[in-house]
C-alpha cells in the first residue's frame, strides 16, 4: 500500500469502527471477520497473522503478515494503525512450547507485548481490547484429578505449574491501566470451527479421521478414557458463538471500564457417548454401538502413520490442497479424550450481561462438517 493510499484509508476510517484482529486466520478470527463484514454500522477490518489462509476470505479485509515475536517488524507493520483502530481482538497464541511451561509463558507474553507497544502509544481512538484465553484458566496440568466442578469466572487461579493465560491477562491490565480503553477476556472450551491455520483443530482432526475411516473401511471408534466417554467432561464452544460474544462485549457498552472476564461456552452439556453415533452417521462411517469405545485406541499411533492416505483422498475427491497437518493433530485428540481434569463452566455471568446465545454441541459439530464440505476441505 502506497503512502497516498494510506492517507486515503485513514481519512475514510476516521468515522468508522476499525477492527484489528490478531489471529485472523484461526477458528474464531475468521468468524469475527465474517460478522463484521456484514455488520452495520460499517467496519473496516485489519487482520494479522504470519501467513494468509488458503480460502479467498483474506481478500475481504486488509491482511497484514507479521511475526509478532519480532518487535521491530511488529512496530513497523502495526504502528501506522495506532491512531486509527477502535477495537482490538486478540485471538492468537503460540503453541511452540508445552503448555504450563515457562517458555510458553514467555513467548506468548512477548507476542502481546510487541503488539501493545506498537499500537498503544498513540491509540487515540481505541475503545475496547478483547482478549481470548480459554477454560484451562481454571485448571493446572500438574496434579489435577477429575472431580466435578463447574467453574465461574471468579474462581481463584491455580498455583501449581505455569499458565500463560494468567500472564496475558496481567500484562493487558498493566498496559492499559489509567486510560479509557475497556478490556474483556473470553474463555472458550473446546473450539469448533473451520481453519487450516489452527494447531488444536478439533473439527479438522475429527473430519480427517472420519474421512480416512470411510476410505479405508475402518470402524469409527472413540479412543480415550471411560470417564471422558461417559461423563460430561468438557464444554463445547462454537466459533460462531465465541465470535459473537467478542463483538457483543466490545460494542454493547455493557462491560464496565475496569473490564470483565467471561466464559465463552455453548451452555448445553453433552457426553461423547451420547453424540458419537450421530457424528459417525454424518460422516458416513461404520459405528458399532457395542464397540465404538476403545480405551486402547490411540489416534496418533493408528492415524499418524497414514499421511499418504489423506493425500490420496485429497487427490481423488478433488479437495482444496492441504497437508494432513493443516487440519489434523492426532496428539491433541489423544490428549483431549484422556484429559485428566473436567473443564466445565458456568454461563450465568455472560447471560446477565445480556448475551444469551446458546448452542448444542452436537449441532455445532454437524454444522461445521457441512461448512468444511462446502469449503472443499473434506469429502462429502
């Protein structure tokens, strides 16, 4: 973009809502874009990620390629927007290092620090900063059991281990204290959406697994612990709902000046045992209700060695060209279905603030299967 274009852009944006979305190619970032594109009054959208996504959605907004770990690059790319942007949505993170590790905390803190240092010095129009973390805010991976607990936003932090969510919340509050910017924090559970740029991509993993089972005529089994299978263990979070909640908190005027944290969950409980047959039916695979649970089954062990199968499916079905790692994370699936702690939250707080949208997790899964089929990421 040339300097004259930049001046024109700034003039056009003076009276508009201007969004800056970090993690714009991810599950929630994509849905925030879609909603803002159709919202009134009009929004101008700037989206930040390292790499553009495969779909054409990137052409609908100003995409900014940026390595947020590089302070000078971040300042160069983002500082021209500091007196333009009205709303920031932070829906990104780095998963290079293990969760609950010092390196993970330091790396994610560095990303947010670099971004804030680039946009805050002259952020004369900034009204709201919306930060996304997650329901793991309430548990530690160190020494946790599976006792039943429904977490509210006021639950105390866990002391064992390290949680980069705490680091990001504390940094944000520190950086914007004393000015007029309002902040909100959103804590989703198991995210469900469509993206080829997401590390922990449940829907991508589930759909690739189903497609490979169908292609190889394998049974569609749940590999995990019996507790995860039979009990309500985690809350689903539809990316549509989470995106809508971000925008609601940022624009409704109901969040107080000191800021608020909200769980961002579907709100209707489920068990995998209840919904697994319907998922299998949707994917067109074999589901034997007497053998669909297999505690000894490992996604990484059984599917990790079949990368070539996905390549064959993509070619045969004329799908959008993806590598299996663009969609599926088998280690994540094994961890998800063997997670040591229940991650169940309460919705009372966000309901009281006026955001009462709810989803059934089975409906979310079936919906996103259709979306991924329409996007030609997975076969019919």
